[in-house]
C-alpha cells in the first residue's frame, strides 16, 4: 500500500473531502472558524499538502455530517462496509 499523497486512493479521498465541504455549504474560512484553525490549514488538508490523521478526519466528518466510511470508501452505508469485512 502506497503512503503517497499522490496515490489514486488518497487523491479520491481529497476529492471527497472537498465535495463534503461544498455539500455542507461551507467555505474553507467557515470550516477554519468552526475548527478553530487557520484557513490555510483547511486549504493544505484539501490539497494534500498536509496529511490528515484520524482525529482530524473525525472533526471534519462531524462538521460535514458525513460518516468516516464516506471519506474512506466513498459511501455512507455501514452495511456495505461490513460486507467487505
């Protein structure tokens, strides 16, 4: 498994991260304010310049009202993720 931010999987994750923010109707500045971080933090996360750890991802997921499955696999159906196990 590649740990590169340039992997297809990580690029897809970044696209879902941006899409979730937009679907929530939030700007990067809005997200930064809610998470009490600089806007540049949000920008760097979305661009892949900064890797996101699981705790940070949980905060994004809560703010965007998305499941962690959505960010990891591209869907929200927990039953589908159990089928893969």
